[in-house]
C-alpha cells in the first residue's frame, strides 16, 4: 500500500426512516434557539411539519431556493436571517436547497442541519457553487460543510423515478472519480466501492417501484457514501466537464452527469487500471458500458442533444474543458475530448 493521508470530517449523520422527527433534538444538541428553515416548494409540507415540531425555535421558513445558488436569492434569504435573528439553518431539499444553506453559512458561520431529499451529495462536501451575472463560481471551504445531516429514507419515496435515476448516477460519479483521485486513500476507496454497489443495485429497483423502501434505503446510503467521497478527495475530468457543459448550455445537473459519466470513465480507463479492476468487481467486465446500460435501465436521456445542448457547442465545450488545466489521470487531449463530447452529445455508447 502506498503512503496516504486520510482526514475524517466531523459531520454528524442520522440515518433511517422517519428521522426528520429528530431535527428538534439535533437543534437542541447544537444549543440553537431560532433556526431558519430553507427549502423549495416540493418539500414545503415537510418544512411546515418541522417548523411545527420546533415551535418557538423555528425563526421562519424561506421556501425560495433555486438551482445554481444565485447570489440574489441568497441575499433575500440573508435579509430574513437578519430580521429574525436566526442562530442556525435547517435546509430541507435537494442540492439546490443545500447550496442555499451553505451560502448562508459562508456569510454568517451559522451551524447547518441538512435534510437531503435527493442523492446529490452536496451535504457532505465543503464545495459551494454560486451564480452571479450568469457566472457560476465554485469554492471549497470548510466554512460551508454542514454540522449535521439527517437522512430520512421516507422523504425520498416521493422523488420521481426519472430524477431518482439521474440523481443516483450523479452520486455514482462522485464515487467513480474518487477511485482515481490523486489524493485517494483506502478508506475513501472502500466507501466508493460500497456506494457504487448500493446505488447500481438500488436504482433499477426504484424505477420499477419508487416505493420500494429497501431499494430507497440502499440508494440513500450509497448517496451518503458518495457524498463523503466528493467531500474528501479531488474530482477530475468528469466533474469539470459537467460543470463546463452545465454552465455553457444551461443543462440540468444530474441529467448531464448521467449522460457524460460513461464517456469520461472510458476516456480515463487506460490510465487507471487499478480503479478499473475495482469497478469491474461491482459493474462487470466493461464498467463504462455498464454505466451507460444503467442510464438506459433507469430511462435516462443519454444524449446531451436531448438535454438541450446544440451540436454547434461541441467544439466550444472541448475548448472550455481544456482552457484551465487541472489534474486528470490521463492527459487532456483535444481531439479525444472532442470525440468524447461528440459521443455523449449523440447518446452513443462509450468507446
Ligand atoms: P435540485 O435540488 O435542484 O432538485 C431537483 C428537483 O427535484 C427540484 O425541482 C426539487 O424541488 C425536486 N425535488 C427534490 N427532492 C424531491 C423529493 N424528495 N420529491 C420530489 N421532488 C423533489 O437537484 P439536485 O440534483 O439535488 O441538486 C442540483 C444542485 O446541487 C446543482 O446546483 C448542483 O450544482 C448542486 N450540487 C452541489 C454539490 C456540491 O458539493 N456543492 C454537489 C452536488 C450538487
């Protein structure tokens, strides 16, 4: 075994069914007396129930979180933080809601309790992407990593099957890139393999029966572990490419990850034999093809064209993906990157 560094991050995790009922206890543990609940319309009923359970310790509800954490929305929420004298944040929703909670924490250092309702994994990461004047700027700082995460399987039962599939593959992407991260370590590798196994087992079952509690439990467990991977080691080509594509063509987050992952993995495969051998243990002989098949099995769109990316954007995307060099196991080669994006654009199988 090579030399490695492993840093554990002290996030408290409460996992199970009905665990959202534990939020008042978690507020108590953190000695908070006025928490602001941030959420979106799809989680409004849960937010209302949590506010009722908190009674006087709920300072208010801000239901306006949106994708890509626009600074203007954060500023509106910040006014409510100031008006109510909030001393903590409870974020209930998907990655967009978690992003708003983190943006508030960045500005105030308030403690966060996050209740995720998708498989995005942001709740375990120190990463925050904020949008201002059409530009998404991403930073990594421990100031935004939440203190407590409450995973409640029951809250994921209503996540639509299509979104469950793509959100779950978004999570798999974190684990896949963790396997070849330059700063990987044996603990994160264990978590990554366990996450990929749990999610690949669960997602087709969820699409067949969104109310399958055992599969939902597996998926949320896998999403947690994938989030730890994302929050612990460096991501590479796949994440950079999705960030570029999403920003350049306003593509949906989880769906873009789902369309790109098989191709990004196939690109890196020759440079990462150890990771490929580990992946073959859970995904079979051709891991990139298996991920493409999984996307098909959950009914996801596999062509970036179907997500709204114009064909004329392929060269621009390749250029932007190469513009700022970043660590990747296989050197970034212009023609091969363009070929990768072309295949993802068409929804062709990975090569
Ligand atoms: P999202 O939070 O935007 O949610 C997608 C849609 O699903 C929304 O309409 C939402 O209201 C709805 N929804 C969420 N949970 C639901 C549920 N249980 N039942 C029914 N509907 C539900 O999507 P996402 O993929 O979770 O997050 C994407 C955002 O998170 C992006 O902005 C992305 O950049 C960010 N993100 C950040 C990190 C990080 O580490 N910083 C990691 C992953 C994603």
